[in-house]
C-alpha cells in the first residue's frame, strides 16, 4: 500500500499532498491553475501543492481517497 502524506498550511493557504518520497523531489512544474507538481529524477509526479487553498470552516481539513484498478500498460505509459 502506498503512503500518502497531506499537509495543510492555514497560514500560507496551501495544501500539499505527497504520494511519493518528498526527499526524491528534484523538479517542480507550475500548471497555471495554482497547482505545483513535484517530480522525481525520472519526471514522475510524486506530489502536488495547491496554492491559495482556503478552507471553508475552522474544522480540520478532511480528504478522502479512492483507489481503482488500471491497465498495467496505462500506468507505465510516457
């Protein structure tokens, strides 16, 4: 099972999600939609940061994940 780390910075208004090793980050790419992709040395996305993330309440941010099966060829396509 893959470990996912989620960090919400209420002061900086960011939400960071890592589904790879953060120490493996060597490059970033801004998408233009206030999203920054973090990539490893092979160019694989290992996390993302949502800029200007504003929670609608004082409650802790809750995030749900859903997994689904894919064709193995799709996972390794470049």
